C-alpha cells in the first residue's frame, strides 16, 4: 500500500524536476537575448526644417589637472572644429556648434588636447580613444495642405 501512496508524490517530484530543467535551460537563453538587445546602441533622431542645420555637441570637460587647452570635434570624419576649453566649457559642460549639411545618419567624435611638456611647447597631443556618438538628422514633417474650414 505504501508503494501506491508514494506514486503521486513521485510523479509530482518528477514533474517539478522536469520544470526545473526547462527553466534552467531557458534562463540562459533569455539572459543572452536580453544582453544582446541591451547592447544595441540607441541613436537619437534630431529634426531640422532647413539645411544646413546647426547642432551642438555637449560633453563633460576633463579635470583641470589634465591641462586640456582645447577640444577637437569632428563631424563625419571631416575637418575638425577646434574649441578652446576656456571659451567652450563651463565647469560642468562643453558645447561645440556643428553645421550638418545633409539629412541622414551622422557621427561625431571628440578628443581632448593639451600641449606636450617634454618637447616643443606648441606640439599638441590628443586623447585616445576619442569619444564618439551617432545621430540621425531627419526632415521635420511638412504642414498639411488643402486645409479649409466648412460649415456643415
């Protein structure tokens, strides 16, 4: 009689074991899927009505102990915009205006620069790696056309 009374308990334990194995199998898959989804960069979309559009790159200035004299900000691998740290930065924020000539995807890199101490004092060294950000410049939607007011 004891073998019959143990049967449901044994089946319940077996069912729990199978459920636990399924959970242990699926949990790593869910964690990997979440990790992959979170690694995707979120690209901000900015809107402009006309071109060229002016956007401002903002970043946190380097500590004073690094003696940064200027920042080099580059849009889409083009010519660098040099911003003097003394004029482009406050204690907590640096802002550099950039002229964006086209709609679409763009990238901005920023490097801090100071003078080499051991060589010619006019030689500038740049930070490596540079800070990078991507964004999309999109056209603002147009106003609706054919708008009228009618009395019913």
